[in-house]
C-alpha cells in the first residue's frame, strides 16, 4: 500500500472511531468501535507502530468482551 493509501486508512479509522460516539445504542457503538480498532490495528501494522497496535488490540478486546457480557446477560442495549 502506498503512502497516500496508508494515510487514508488512518483518517478512515479516525472517522469511524469518532463516529461511533454518535450512536446511542451501546451495542452499535461497541460494534463500530471494534471496526475502528481493526482499522487502527491494520494501520499500526503498516506503519510499524506497536503502541497503535497494542492500544487498539486492547480497545477491540474490551469492546468484544463488553458485547459478549451484554449478550450473556440478555441485555438488548
């Protein structure tokens, strides 16, 4: 992927993650955050930035865990 493509991926990840906060349903917010985190992980891998990768693996893990917990509890958030 060329430099412009990598930059575009970073900006897309930013837009997706920020956009997630406009969802009022918690389950949808977490789903969009997981997509954003995946984009950030790919971006981090492409630029070789382990702090970006680790931070977003943690975000992805936390969002997935919260989603599974809510499903097990029968929440319809």
